[in-house]
């Protein structure tokens, strides 16, 4: 594998300029995916894409998300970028699994039911264990149980059925550890007491992160598309509610993106006044090279997303291989602090972006293990 961080936007731009509509292969090329599988079932309305980026370290593992994408091309872009992130996430965390991702295309409220999910489970089963799925955006533990009825290649199941349960607790703790490591680099101390933190997203990960932050006496500002989640964050943790757009303009010390990706882009970076960015969202940089460089030029300490949000894959991988406990997983997530500090220190020494250093660390492990084959 090689470290090629070109964005899909760049690929689209290049191919469009030559009057060529980008094919699946055009989009796979910059990220070196092994396989892309398109799944369709007319009876249930299922349209899914499974992206398998790498099985170098083990079965490609990554969650399934369901989203009402504007187009099939947008869904493919999401699947491809997310799968690659899972490879790096697992590699830098020392796990023996590869990277993959599945996206279900459509409105969860209209399409998702037992038949729909079980049909998806059959598609997963047909891959013969090359890809192992888990939960992600708009997927519940009950949904995973339906998928499990058709395949054994699913993890992150409910605790009452022998699984590890929702992985958001472990993910949030890892983000918290990464945030503290980044704070130490920026402020000279990892204490978050008195720090102003703007959290974008109050879902499973965001809400638990807010709890950790308020316990440490940080001042938290939060935005979310869900009014119920905002009210809960305000009621239970004293978080200050702001608008979806207003979150970028808060005079915060730390910005924590915990919703969907690409929130660090041309429009938002110049609006941020923070010194640290650390959050649970995937693919936070809309363009890794361009926007990573912009943050570096602004002097912002950026904690690489796939490093600090790796708690989830740690949990589901441990469950899949049958060797897990909450205590073990929390200890494993705590190690994110040391890895993040190492990445940030190397980045400062080399005068390059932390994302670049983290990707290289993941690539180095992949290359070393590939020599053993």
C-alpha cells in the first residue's frame, strides 16, 4: 500500500475536466481498495455499497451506516473514504483487522425493517468473512440482531446476546484521551478545567464526551440537528446550546467535531478560533492535504480523527475475537493518549501535519506485516 491522500474531490475534478465521468475504478484508484461490492434487492428496496479497503492485517472490519444520500455517487464516495479510514484506524491501534465499510442508501424511517436488514445480512454472508460489519450512523443494536440472523460476520451486538453493546462509550473515552493529549501539546497541560469546548454533535459519542468534559469542569457549547439531544445535553450536563452554523464561531479553545465528516473545509477553518481540534467524527478534513495544511499554518493542534476515535473498532474487534471486557477496552482506549502525543510530537519535530504522521505510522505497520506473508 502507499500513502496517497488525494481527495475524491480532486479525482472528480481531474476526470471532469477531461469530459470523463468518474467510474468506480477512478474513485477506487487513489485509495487502493481491494474490492467494491454493490448490493441491490428490488423486493426490499435495499441498495447498499460495501467497500473493502484492505485485508492485509485480517478481515476488513467497519460499521454499516444508513443515510439518505443525494446520489449513488455520493454514497460511493462516503463508503470509499470511510473504509480507508478504518484500515488506518485499525493499523495504528495495533489491531489484527483490516478496513471496510458499508453504506445503505435511503431513508431509514421508510426502508428499514426486518426483511430489509436480513437481506443485507445475506449479502454480507456471501462475502465469506472478508468483511465483518458492525453498527454506525442510523443503525441500532436491534438492527444488528436482524443482520445476525443471516450471517455470523457481524459484531457490536447487544450485551444481553453476548455482545459488547454500544461502542460509543469506548469511542468517547478515546476521543477524550486524544483531546487531553492535544491540549497538552497546545497549552502545556492536559487539564481541561476552564477550557471552552465546542462539541458538534450530541449523539452517542458526543453526549458521553460532554459528560467527561463537564466532570472536568470544562465549559461546553453544543450543536446538533436533534432538539431532543440538545435539551438533554443542556439539562443533564449544563451545556450551552448553539445553532448548527454558530458552533464554528464560538470563541472556544477546542473544537470537537462528533457528527458527520468534512466539517473542516474552506468555509469553516477560517471561522474557527480554537487552538485544538479533537473529535469523534470520521473524515473531518474535507481534503487531507489542503485542509491539514491550513490548520498547520494557523497553528492549530489537530488530533488525527482515525486515531482518537478508534475506541469503537477496538470494542467490536475484541468482541469478534471473543476476548473483551469493559475494563480491558477502557484501558486499551486510554493508550490513545500516548499514541496521540507521539504523533503530535513527531509532527512538530518534522514540521508536517499530524494526519500525515499518523497515516505514515499506519502505513509502516501495514508494510511490515505484509512482509511476513
